C-alpha cells in the first residue's frame, strides 16, 4: 500500500512491521518512506451505482475514462472496508422504543435493534473507502509536484461526478492503521511521530 516491494533477498522473519511498510515519517498529507519516496492520498467518495440506470452507469464510466485519459503518470487505487460503528444508532432506537407507547411500533423498533445487532456481530456492517495513491521520488520540489497533481486529479474526479478530499495528517495515520489492522476504528490511531529523526 505504501511503497514498492521489499527486496526478495530480505529475510521477512527478521524485519519489523515498520521496516516492512518502510514508513519513515508522516507530515501533513505526505507519507515519507525509508526507500526515498513520498506518497500522498486522495479519498474518493463512492457512488451507489446500483441505484442508477444502466445508461447512468455507462455515463459515469465514460466520464471517468475521459477525465483520466490525460493522465500519463502512474497512480494506484486502494480499496478498504472499515467496520461501521452502529452502537449510536442502536442506542437511539432503544431510546425511541422507551418513549413509544404503541406496542406495534415498539415491536418494529425491537426488530430494527435486533437487525443492527446482527449486522454488528457478523461484521457485515462495513463502509467501503476508496483512495487514489500518487507518489514521487523524494527530491527538491516533490511535495509541490504532488500537490499540483493531487489538485488536478481531484478536479478530474469532480468533473466526473465524484467528491474527494485530501487527508489530514491524522487521517493518513488512520489509513496506515486500517492497512495494518483492518478492525481499527476511525477514532483509533497510532502515533507515528516516534519515527521522526
């Protein structure tokens, strides 16, 4: 997810996770690696294409193809599923049920709570997250080049109908956590400051 493949001669049993991931530093929305690269990520908010007609789906694909046809530099897409915390929704339904006097509505609310609990317990409640990763060799002006490219990609995606956002430093740390520990929540984050020289 973060950098290029480890040298095949390296004994994978003798390296730490940080050495494997090659994370040297995280500053603002840039991830610096020990092998001399800088990465940055654009979060793309997905659309539910199942709610769209076949023609609308085709139009989305054509718009994306048109907008990205001018891209000549490499990029990659990272998809992840993050568990959704349904506890607040469950608590809200329980609160509604306590205030409700109609037994039929209470029964419906109880079924909703049971359904939410089932989603939570089975791990089905997942939220898909999409990121575009771009990178450049760590050299003078690399951050400026990545910022310019990131802005251009975000504009292309917006033209194709997709909202985006640039990750903050904390969000980038959380993305690292979601890669190393898929069960992590958006509130949990490792502190990567200790990696700085």
